[in-house]
């Protein structure tokens, strides 16, 4: 790691300079611009006169633009008429012109920049640890990056996608983000095809012709057969399984009804996975709660199909899981000298535990009002715990799911503000559209709750069309909600 880190320099995020040039002078008299034919490339593109001063002409210096010149080593090409050249360029939309360089080979400096970005910032994405433990996973992940081209491309894909959020005007960053995404997905598809062929030869389940989407289902297929043999790097295996359990549990919540999750179920039910999750790099001490989310999501689908049976097996299993969550309540310490890392983990676990309890209650009883005392008592407990978690806590990066689930039941304005504010604080660090869409989703729900008459006419028409049987389904049924994004 030290060797690789020594080759990487600091991150420099370029910004597009402001073009202060104008077609009129300060007296309002229009200037006559003459397009430069022999000046720098920047002035020629801008159709401005260039004084050809090198290395930076006066126009680029004045407007703080990058001054580019024609290289003497350019290969000559066949000339075509100016009219045809202009027609070809002007017919391309702006988005299409930006894609012209998508498949260009990245410069060496860009690769170093992406690796540097990953090393410096991935502890914030991929870990909830504090202090020296926050970057421990890099010790076993970086050797895999340098020793495996597929892992190397995946890491560059993740780094470029994150960097692109902050450099929206940097065409090169946007281009390499698309390029490495294509490379990583192509390589993963090849590995998946090999895995499926092996599974078919061994007559293992999951080797049918059904497409495995999204990518997490592909990850389940790749990980399933690796549960029962000793890996070369046990720490890396544990980190990967922890990431898988975190993402897939929330995918099951958001899109479980649309996916085939049998392979993931085998992974979650394996006792070996519990051993892998002991590191707690991603989820801290909340591992068992993420497994609970997956179990609740799977049982909720069965409850939906068995609602006519009051004592269905799925309902009974959910009730037992609810009792188990109640017994998991932690007594948070009040002393100020408590270990910060342990306290952050404990608060995060409590936030997820409370959100799971609300989730179960709303699945078991769709007629339960958000204003009911049991629900509001849980919301109050959640908001109180949230107030003790620092705005810059490392576990903020995994809080989107509990914030949205509890936010759906928040009816007090102060509670709504606390949840909305925390989503905004996380966005200031993450810059993820998931947080914006989740906040907008909650705000719309809160507005609809405050103005129920806005949709009463439309709702009554829909109920009349669907018939008397379906009209009894309440609008606060969490299984009927269409979430805008996967809440990760």
C-alpha cells in the first residue's frame, strides 16, 4: 500500500473557468470579431481573434481559458470542405459531442488521479469505522487491485463515478467514468457466464436461462459457490460478503417483489456468512439487523399473498422476529468518556432496530395509523437517538434506509425537520442523487398527509374501478409504496 500510495499525488479537481468575454464593450458598442485561422485552438473554437502570443495568448490569459496549440506531430488528414465540416459538427447534439472521447485511452495521469481518489476517499464510502480502523480494508484490497485487472477496472469505475459527481463539467472525468463502467461490467459478465456454465455442469440450482439482474443478483451467483472453501485472503472475503449483505438487504426491501432472490437467500441463511461479518468494516455492530431487513422483506411478500389468513406462517414468523428485535434494545451510556466508536455503532444499531420495528408493525397491520401511539413512540425514540449521532459520523453513509422508513411515519413537524436535515447533511458530503430523491419523496408524502383532500376524488374513483375487495387496502401500506431509488 505504501509503495502504491507513494506514486499517487494529491487530488486536483479542475473547474471550468468563467468566460467573461462579451460581444459588446462597456459602452454598448458591438465589437467586430474576426475568427482566427492560425491562432490557438481555443480562440479558433470560440471564433475569436488571436494575437498568437505563446505559450498563452492574450485572449486566453484575459478570460482564464486553457490555451491549446496545434501539435507539430499531428498526423495530416484528408481535408474536406468547410461547409461539410461545419454541417457534421452542428448536427450532433451537445450530449453526443461529449461522447466522442468516451472510448479514448485515459492518460496515465488520469489513472493515478482515480487511484488517489479511491485511496483518499473510499474509507468514507466503504467503512463506518473511526480512527486508524477506518482504512484497514485498504491493506487487503489494494493488493487485489494491483494483482487482478478485473478488480483494477472495478475500482477505477467506482472512483471515476464518485469523482464525476464533483466534476460535472470535466468531460475527461465523465468519459472515463463511462469507459470503466463498460470495462468492469463486461469483465463481470464474462466471469458470470463462466460461473453459470460451471453450475450447469454440476447440476446446481440457478443455472437456468433467466437473466440475472441487477448486478447484485450476479454477485449472488458469483459468491454462492465460494461460501464453503477457504479463500486465499479471509479478510478480503469477509469485507466482500459484508458489502453484499448490506446492499442486497436494502435491494430486497426496495425491489424484492421484482427480483428472483433465491440465491441471495442461500447466502443470508448460511452460518458461514455470520463468521465473515465479524469484522464490521461496513456495518459496524449492525450486521444482524441487515439480515433482519432481508428476512422481513422476504416475509412481507408472503404476508401480502396470504393476507386472507390471519394466522399464516409468514405472519407468525414476523411476529417472532418483532419480539426478537424488542429484546435487542441497547442501553446507551450517558457518560461522556464512552468510546466514540462504540457509541456511534450502538446508536446506528438502535436506529436500524427502531426502523425495523416500524417496518414490521406496518407490514402486519396495514390499517395501523401513523398517528397511533405505538408508531409515534418509536418515531420519537428514533429522533432522540439521531440527535446524539454527530452530523459527520462515519455511519451516516448507511443511514438512508432508516431515515426514509421512519420518515414515512413521522407526523410531527419537528421530527420531519430532524430527518430532512440529516438527509441534507449527508448529501453535503456524499453528493448522491439518492439522498435528494429520498428527501423529495418524503416531503411529498408529508404534503399529501397534510392535505388529504387533494387526492380524495381521484382515490375514490380508483377504488370504485378496482372494486370493493381492494378498496379496503390502506394508503399507508408500506408494501404498496413505490420507492424512487434503492435506499443505499
